[in-house]
C-alpha cells in the first residue's frame, strides 16, 4: 500500500514517514521545504518539492496513492494572527486542493492533522471530541474550516477520512526557530545558556505528546476510525512552570525563566481526553513526558555538538 504524506519533510511528517516505512508501506512525500528539511526525509521515501496550494495532478496520476496523510500546514498561532490570508490559503485552500485530488484519483482514505486549537478555552477538562468548537486564533479557525471541508467532501463524494486533533506535539527534529513547540524552544535556549521566555505567569497548562506516539496514531488511522474525529494527547496537563522544573532535572542545571505578557490567541488551559483513540484506533501513549523530554534533550545536544564540530 502506498501513502502520500504532505509535509513529510517536516517535524511530525518525517516521523510518520519512518513509522510507515518500518511497517512496510510505500511512502511518497510532498513538501515545499519552508519549515521542512530535506535531511529529515527517510531513506526509501520518494520526494517531490511542491506547494500543496497548486495542482498536484501529475504526482497523483504517477504515484496513485492509496492513502493521503495531510500534515503540511501553517502552524504558528502568532503568524496566523498577523497574516490570516496566508494562514487560510495554506491551511484551507491547500486542504481543499488535496481533497479534490483525492476524489479525482480515488484515494481510499484521507487522514488529517488537526489541532486542539479548534476547541478554544475549555468548558470542561479533559476536552473530549464532543466539546464545543470555539477557536481563539485564526490558526484554530483555519484548522476547523479544513475539518468542515473534509466532512463535506465525505458526504458528497464518499471520501473516507479520519481527523486527528493533536495536543502539543514535541520531540526530535522540532524546529526551534520562530514559533515552535515550547519544549524545543526551552531546550534550545538552555543549551545555549539563555533563559527561556514564558508568555504569561507560567500557570497555563498544556497536554504534551511525544512525536513517535503521534506517528503511530497516524499509522493506525489508515485502517481504523473511518469518519471519526479523534484526539491524540497524553490525557495529562502540565503547567509551563512544571515543565521548566522537569527540564531543570533532566538537564541538571538551574532554570530562571523570563516572564512576558500573554500573547493574543493563546489558550489558558488544555488537556485532551484520549479514550476514543484507545477505543477506535487501539492507540495508547507509550512515552511518558519524562522519557520523551530525555530523548529530546539528548537529540538536541547531539545536534548542537555536531554543528560545533
């Protein structure tokens, strides 16, 4: 079976590609390499440098993928607030373009990377998939809009799909430039002897999930969870202050954060219920936060030493 992964040279997409190759799938990657890196592409995957907002008929016609896993996106909350047109063109128009190609070339299933950002500030915790949707940022809004297009394409054309709403994903290869995951940013700052910046009072909570757990959820979604929207998270919430203390212990160094004002569009509390992923996908979290951070810190240290040498 052949899987086309958009954003497959990126942080999460490259881990999905590895997961699928190890499971025996044939993998095709489409990535514009804006945030993705060619060095992330695993051996055995075929690569096309293309923009998902443009017609991809030649690739679909040549490769005839059985499945599409759509990871490519504009993922910065801050950038979405500053440039909502760019955000919507990438996250909405790009998704619709792929959906049309999937229908035209009879793709069996479309797996979509959505986000906990669609929920907005929670009415209750943990947030399950029945929670109301009220995104605070244009990023969350664009992900929700893309979800609605996916459901409508399914209703009209019979396209099978699974939507995965990610918690805060972290791990190896996460970009530390610009707005990236807080664990990647904090780790990089500490390795360079700088104080991490916390927006707000540090009491805000997040649900952190290791990238390899997310990659496995995508593999499982190829064969299960048809027509479903499923959270992918740890089910545990951790404050940024608690995260800093965990990094302090892992890296064996004191951490003194710098506090700045909260950013527009940021959510105060977030933790996702994950029972549906267990019930429908047979998915379970395998990596604790402590283990995931340890692996991430080891990776970041080796990357830093490699660049220096």
